C-alpha cells in the first residue's frame, strides 16, 4: 500500500516539476515548439575524421517572466560528436538569456530538473521496496550529506581553510551516514571509529608520500580556479572520495563481528579475528575493483579525446591518468587499512568488556 501511495505521489510530483517554470525567478524558461536544422560545413579532424557542423533555428514559447506567453527565436550550433555542444529536440525546455525585446536570446543550458526528479524518485522507491525502513533512512542520509557538501562549498568559497573544512566534513559525513543508516547502536559506534582511524592513517601515508615524491601537475586539474590551493584541494578530494568505500568495508566487518558477539558474547578474540579476515577476503577484491572502475574509467573520456587529437600516451598519463591512479591507490589503501583497524578496535572493545565484567 505504501509503495502505491509513493508511486501516485511521484507521478503528481513529476507533473508539478514539469510545470515549475514560475519558480525560476532569475532565469527565463522556454519550451521548444519547432526546429529547423541546416548543415553548414564539414571539417577534417587531426586523424582525418570528418566533423559535420549544423545550425538549429529554434522557435520556443516563453514560460515565465515578463514575456510569458510570447514566442522567441534561438540559434544553436552543434556537431556530430556533441563534445562541446548538444542537440535539442521539440518539447525540450531550455534556460535562456532573453534580449531586451524578448524576441531572441542566448541558450544557457537545458532545463534538467525533471530528469533529476525521475532519477531521485526511482532511487527512493527502489530503496524502500528493497530495504523498507532502512532504505528510507539510507536515502535520508544521502540527502543530508548533499546538504552538508553544499554548505561546505559555500564555506570554502567564503575563505575557510580547506584542510580544516574537509576534516570537519569527513567527521560529519561518517557519523551521520552510519548513525542514520544503521541506527544508534554498537555497530555504528565501532564502524565510525574504524572508518575515522582508517582515513586518518591513509591521510598520513598520502602526505608522507607526497612530501617525498615529485609534485603532480595540479594545474591540469579540470576547472581549477584557485592555484594556491590545488595541492590541498586534490588531497581533500581524494580523502572524501574514498570515504564511502571505507565506511562500507568498516560496517560490513563490524556487522559480522557484532552478529557473532550477539550469538556468543564470550567468543574468543582469535575466532572473531579469523571471521573478520574471512569476510574481508570475500569483499576486498570487489571493493577494490569498484574503486578502479569509478576512478580510472572516470578519466577514460578525456584520455580518448586526447589520444584522438594525436597526443602521446605519456602526456595523457601525466595530465589525466596520474590523478585517477592516485585516487584509486589511496582509496584502495584506505580499504586495506580498514581490516587491521577493525581487528584492533574489536580487540580493544573485547578487552574493555572483559575488564568491566571481570
């Protein structure tokens, strides 16, 4: 019954989001009603591949603002590859900058809030259908983390120290994610400790290696705008990037150990350690591969574009893949460290419990 209510509410929400142009106070929203396309030229690329250029003449209805209800004309140039442009179709909604008379203007970007809404709703319904109450709280923790990230970005742009800000964010991300997703219990407490210890040791290893190694070409980071902070910015990005995977391993290992402790509170530590090691052997390979596909494959589009433009593999490695490789290796180190950290935390916990009952 709950899922039926959610689906009905999701459909109503979709209709509202699809007609929310009035909420865009600072931007003009238009809806495309007609498009005429003209092929303008063909150019040869570096590797003799031909690139066709087209121009779309777009007629669109204005959905908000002072010129609401009127029609405007826009021009859009695109290519076959769509690397730096995109093709629009009838029915698309666009965010535009209108001219003073409201008859023409410049296209800023496509209005995509409807698409984002659909993905979010599908994720929410899927989580609730699969995990019920736990799924909802997992979704809630993601929403809270997104809000925290947006706040952190605003603080950074306001001049806050990036290292201190990242430390606070890692602490908050870890505590809130595990407490909201798994509840306030022994498992969450121990997983928080394991995660923070693993990230702290990983950060120490990273900083030590960075001090003893040649610097990366940080100026080649995409959208780098604050040259003085690039090294620190990359460090913070790498630490936050591996946090989720470390939390996943930590809660998996701690949950296994806690389940054994509930079944037998007097279980020997040696047996508990062996069980944790067995679980880590099963999940470690998968988690490392997850990081590999996430990071290394993230640089694949840039790498292919550079190679197609006759750049050497050594250039691509230095300016693209080196960053992804560092992210992958540092994240993998954090995963590996989560295993001994879990064993250490469990040993201390069991000794404390024995001392309190002895």
